[in-house]
C-alpha cells in the first residue's frame, strides 16, 4: 500500500455510534468497535492504515469535535510538477 | 524534465510551482483539464481543490481564499467568465490577488467549444462594473501556459490585483514539449490578509466605501496602481519585424499562425513581420508604435469580428493603415489564407 496521505482521530467519548463516517469513508478504513463506550454505543474507530486525508468523515460527523483528520505526506511541488501527465 | 504536455495541464503545473494553495472552479470545455489536473495535483502538495456548484460560487470562494492570504486560482471559458464578472469587480474593489484562466471558446451564448477570441473586450475592458482593470496575459504556447501562470501569481501579489490568463481553446488543448525549471516559488507574506490571528485582527477585506470622498480616494488609489502597472508590466515580442513592410499583429494561437505566415511571405518576396502582445492589458501601445514605424501597412488578425484591432488602431492612430482579417465560430485561418489576404493589399505597397 502507498504511503498514507492522512490519519483520523476519533474521540471515543464523543462518538454516538451513528456510523455515518463508516458509511461515507471512501477507502473504508473506519469501523465500529465491538465494545461499548460510556454512552453505551459502539464508537467508530480508525483501523490505523489507509486514510487518504479526504476529510469526508469530518464533514458528515454530527458531533462537533469528535473527528479530527490530519492531511499528511505532502509531496514536494517540484516533484509533482515534474511528473509526466497525459 | 522535458515532457510532452497539454496546454491546460501546463497551467496547473505552473500553479503548483507557484505555490498555489487553492483551486475553486467548475469544469467547462475547453478548460476542463485545468480543473481535472488541479484536482489530481493540488492535493498532492497539500493544497485544496474544490468543485463549486457554479462559477458564481467559485469566484467568491476565490475571493475568500485570496482574502485569507492564500495563492488561489480558478479557470473557465466564456460562459463561466461571464458568471464570474461580478466577483471580479468585487475582487478589484477589495484589491485581492487572484489568478483566473479564460480558455476562450466560441460565443456569444453557448456558442460552441471550438477556439475563438471573442472574450477580449469582456476581459481587457472590464466586464464587471466600476472603475477597475485586470492584468491580462496571453500565452501562445504550452511552455507559456506554465511560465505565464507563474508570472501571473507574482504580478497578482505584487499589485494585489486580479491577473487573467487569456488564451483560446487551441492553446489549451494542444500538446507540445514543456521544459520547466523545477524551482518552487515562495509566496510573499501578506500582513493585510485576514487569517483569523491576533496580528491580522484589524485587517479588513471589503469593497464598500459609502462616503463619496472615501470612495473617490479609493478609486484614485486604484487608478494610480493601474498607471504604475501600465508603466512597469507591458510585455510583447516581435519576429522579423525590424525591416517589415507589412506588420502582422495577433495574440494566442493566431500569433503562431502569423509566425508561419511571416516566413511564407518572405519566401514569396514580401517583407512581413510579427508583433505579438503578451500583455493585453496593459496593451503594449508604445512598443507597437515603435515596431510599426518602418512598415507601410498593419494587418491585425483575430478569431473575433474585431476586438483587439481597436487597441491597435488606438495605438497607431492615423499614422498607418490598419487592415483586419478574422475567422470565427471555431475556424482558425491557415498561413496561406492570411498570406492571400496580405497579397490582396500588395498593390497598396510602394
């Protein structure tokens, strides 16, 4: 797998287990945990690998502050501009 | 690396090297590859690509990002540019540095998706309301699509002004060798921007000045800025113009055809030369007067029914006869066709 372009942190105490983020995640790297949090629901969790940093989970999440997305693996501009494109 | 590249893609590569931090746009033929490759390349360098729901929202997103101090661009073709004119007027009023590419297609209205140069008036003379000017650059090759995009970002920041890359569907769609110096630009600090920080708390991005004296002062300030741009940023090139009897004037893809026409005419014993404006505003009037000094006639060729020719006539006045030839609707004249037009005026040459 290519180098991860992002990572997700989900606050396990804020998550209400609605699974909107799990459903909307394009690379399918989020899942609901088998155990329960203090609300008594299955909170969402990052599988730990494969996030592309798109941020869709952040936008669909109804809980303010529950999901934080980090965009990573910035490629140097000179490398991107130099790569052949057709 | 020297590579084969499409004109529209070269704009995005130029933007990447210029440190463009955001692209907001809506695809339209023949400019769609700019949005396509912005969506592919910009996220790789940590920049934002967002497809807006229309060109109206795109240009206002551009306004917002520029106000936040980010190098930002959008691209479209005629119908989209029409929708963006209100935003461009606000951008001029708020003095925001933005880059807009207009890959001209046939018009008016939906017209067609073939190359034309009918947006010249709308882009160089304003288009939106109020007293303002956009700097207008006219690339004529894939190489220039990249280098003039980088220049556009520098000029936009230097003058806090919109810079429009005005070219046609031909230059946008064609593929040519591209050879870029791989140096990443460092965008300047912008203390005037609104960044949501303590330091920029007093920054204000606005175009409203309700009292007449205040607005006059603002408009005069803009006027002085435009005069400074007219003094400093005029760009053009000539080809075999030094001893020309017939001076051909054209920009974009037309200048490429005219270059071939110059060689064809000279093979047939007619001393032709080319004057090609690179900045369409400020228009290189003084340089054109210099270049036309020796010639007997001037022939302006455009893919419009006569827009830039007005600036040519304004520059030359009655000093030289200015002829005009055009093709529209997506047709591009051949060198032979233009040479026939020159030949029609040959008896007039001494």
